C-alpha cells in the first residue's frame, strides 16, 4: 500500500505541474517570466474573432433571443429544437462550477477574478458563435441517422487532411475529460452535498444518481435534450431567485462591490480577515480559467450538442449558442459572485462549497445550506447528462457507432465510483484534459475563421 500511495502522490504531483504549465504558463528559463500559452490563446482567439466580426455577437444578442423564441422550422434538418440544443449545452456548463468554482476563483484570485471572468465571457461569445456555426456547417449524418458534429468534424471536413490528427486528438481528450470533470467530479460533489446536508451515505447517492442518469442517457440526444429543456430553466430560475433575495438585502453595497471588482482586477487584493491576498496575475489566471470552465467557450464541447439542432442556417444556431455564454457566466456566475462579495463571506478564509454555504447562510440561515445542496445536486445531474453526450460523440468519432453502448455503460459505472472516491487526481487530470481539448479547437478556429466571416457576411447581406 505504501508503494501505491507513493505512486499516486507522484502522479498527482506530475499532473499538478502539467496543469500549471497548461493553465498558468510555461516559465521562460530563469528570467522569472511565465508565458501563459493557453490563456493567451483563449483570450487571443476570442479577441480576434470579436474584432473580425465587428462586435456582432454583442450588437446582435437580441437577435439570438428572437431566434430562440421563434424556435425550429418544421422542415429544417436536425434532431432536436434549437431551444433543446441550448438547454443541453447549459445542462453541461451550468454545474457545480457555478457555485463552487466561482467561490474558488474569488478565494484564490480575489474579487478581481470576477472582472477577468467577465472579460473571458464577453470575448468568448464570439468564440462560441464561431464554434456553433462551424459545427452546423460541417456536421454529418451518423450511422444511426442522427446529426453529429463538433470540433472533430469541422477539423476533419474543414481543414486539409494533414490536420486531421487534431480531430482525433480532440476526440480522445474529450472522451477522457468527460469521465473526469463531467462525471466523477460531479458525482462526488453530489455525494458530498447530500452527506453533509442530509446525512445520506455517499454510496447510496452514487447508486441513485447512476440509475437516474442511466435511464436518461439510454434514450440518446432526444431524451437528454427533453430532460434538459425541463430541468435547466427550472434550476436556473430557482437559483437566480434565491441569489436575488440575498443580493436584495445588500442593494446599497452593490456600487462599492463593483468598484472592488474593478480595482482588484488591476491592483490585486490585499490580505484582509481570513483572505490571504492575491496578486493581479492570480486574479487573471483564476478569472479566465473560471470563465472558460463556466461556459466552455474555446473548449468546443457545446458545439457538439448544437450540431444536432433543427436549423436551416449555421448563423442562426450560432446566435442561439451565444446565449449560453451570456446566461451561464454573465448571469448565473455573476449572481454567485455578488452573493459572496456582498455578504463579506469572501474574507472568511473559506473556499469552494463552504464559502458559498457561508454566504447564503448569512442571510437565509440554515435554509441557505439546503439551497446550495439541492442546487448542487440538480446542477451536477444535468452536467452528467450533457457531458455524457459529448463524451459519447467523441468516442463514436474515434471508434464508430459500436462504441456508443460501451461508453454509456462505462459512464454509468463511473458515477458511483466517483461518489465514493477521493478525487484529487481526477480533478487535476480533468484540468489537464480540458486544457488539451482547447488547443486543437483553438487552432482550428483560427484557421477556419475566414469561413466564419464569409458565412456571416453572406447571411446578413440577405437578412439585414
């Protein structure tokens, strides 16, 4: 056992170092300079696409709302409605990160991390638009007659064959990452919340969750989308309502919190109370990472669900895709951040789940903990559904349709294992896989950007 523990410790250390290189940056010799390759790519591609599109995702956001309200055209090809596709992507992105992840970003990066989270989301809207547009433009009909698409398909069908290895790399990283961040981490969060709030054994939570998820995913994208379309609006509205109650008791402090976020983004945050302090670089690192993990703009995963939407033009679904980034990060994550900052809980020295609990409890009493627990359960459940579809499509791309059933079974089996396990290694391994997913996708987006611009110009020249 000592040998096994030593190997696990070494593996965790190695993965932690690798994750640091991917997300924080690569040291430049002994100069003390760190080059943040992935964060630079994420923001750089987002800024480039935003400028190239002349801020179209910002200017035409209401256009996306109108398209969503009008819904699918009965003759449009696809398997699910545009609304269901959006809810499926939100089911995967609106997860424990919206509660725990935002709290962690503030605990490690200070209030300024929220500013950089906003920046990432704003420029990520153009990234998400481009991902969804390309996913619909280059989607295919799978062996079972369902529409399939996403980064691996727009790399394969949009780029020269010398780049096709990027598609395989993306699919491999996506299939593995899903089992970590989209599955075992979510199950562990649910088990922890249910045990701490309701004394439910972790193994029991894992079994119940596995049974519920298995029942849904066996029906494929249509059943996943149908469940997501019912659960996601309910959980989002309920969580926003509870957060609004807490924020409403501190309305007079909102201007001061805004100023704190802006100032901390550029000057860092001094140590105060139990908060150890954070430099500007920490605010940028954790804010950008939180934005990416929140809305997945740049990872390309959400485009996999949008590729199945009933739509007769890629631009239309692209604008609906933008709404996911807005709702997830600029609305829900911001609500969590304001609850934590307005209540002053961020100076307590707590982190993650405990910090969010403390913030809600300060106004709602013990009910706050129950709200967080129920929110985590529902958020994690829908994330399990959404990511199961992403991982399944990645596995299908690599091994064909015969991989679908084995991957679904593996997905269900991993849930109770995640619920009872210690997931330090899974967390850091998922960070690595998510970072590796982003690299081939961002390269493809940059290379395919002329197609994005041409399709967009052609569309609006006819639909001004």
